[in-house]
C-alpha cells in the first residue's frame, strides 16, 4: 500500500465500487473484520457499504496510513 495520504486517496478513489475486505481496530484488543463496497471517496475520508450490517462506515485515509484500518481487494468472482 502507498505511504502518503495523497497516494492512499488516489488508490481508494481508483477502486471505488469495488468489493473489499477490511479490518479495523476498535480498541486495545478488539478488531472488526467485514466485507464491504467502497461507495465514495471524499477529500479527507471514504465510505464503505457493509451488507452484513446494512449500513455504511467511514474511515479517514490517515487510518490506513497509521494501520488502524487494513483494506484488501476481494477477487471479482466472490
């Protein structure tokens, strides 16, 4: 993954509409791992639609940079 905020923003924008797997740290020992679709990429954050929760979540690009959030593209056949 890229190491600057602008490079991360470009990557997320490029994959808008793609299915991703994300893992987000929710505290000291808790982590949330789900699948979602990148809905929109704004200048300071991006949103994912999570089908299992029927809701949207948002993360900042700094979350990826600081490794609070990990994103992985899902294969197209799943």
